[in-house]
C-alpha cells in the first residue's frame, strides 16, 4: 500500500528540515536539499517568509583559487543559494523563479572559515523582487555583500522548471 504523501509549503518543509523533524512522507513542490548544496555542503540554518540563512565550511585547501584564498565563485554560489532559498519560501505550487542578476562585492579574503550568508528582501514585487545578502566569516567580519533581482514565473513561464 502506497503511503499518502503530505505536501507542505516550501517554508513549512524547510522549517521541518532545519529542525530535523521531516517525516518520510513530507514533500514540497521544490527540490530540497538542492544537488548543488549537497555537492558543496551548503546547509540551510534559518528560513522565514522571504528570508534565509545558509552556511558552508569554506577551506582554501578545497575551494581555493590561484592566490590561495577561497574562490569568489564559491562565495557567489553561497549568496545565490541564500537568495534562492529566501525567494523559494514565497513560491506557490505551479510557480517557479529565475535569477535575473547577481552582483557580489568582496571585502575580505577567506582562507578557512564557516561562511554565513543571510538573505533578505529589499523590495518584494509581484513579479520582480530585489534581495541583499551579507556573507560573514566566522570571526564576524564581512567577507562580501551580494545584491540580486529575482523574477517569479507563473503559468507557461513556469512550466517545466
């Protein structure tokens, strides 16, 4: 006998995932954890309506660039994951979303640190929303700030995404 799956909103699903209380039959219409987060080890720490906090254990021995510091692309991905997670909490079944742009300003290098990215909306529109994301090192110092625009897709635009 097939168990009936219990469909949760993205936010309900993430809250249960964070609290480690997901039941085997709990599902949502988005994919969590994402494959890129599994690959890189990005963890969702907090989620609210339109907000999210994610972390990664960054190490230049694994994620390094030519200069011997953590690659900016990893920091950009962390910001994108936080912003995408934040926006996904607003997405209803049958909708999807796409990043329009992502701009990252780097302030301090990272060698080995648990990086925390906190994303929150600057302006939430019905179709386009704007986010800011602060990425801090485990010493509390700001490593980078990202800003991003995200478009909510509905109807034919969301089909197959």
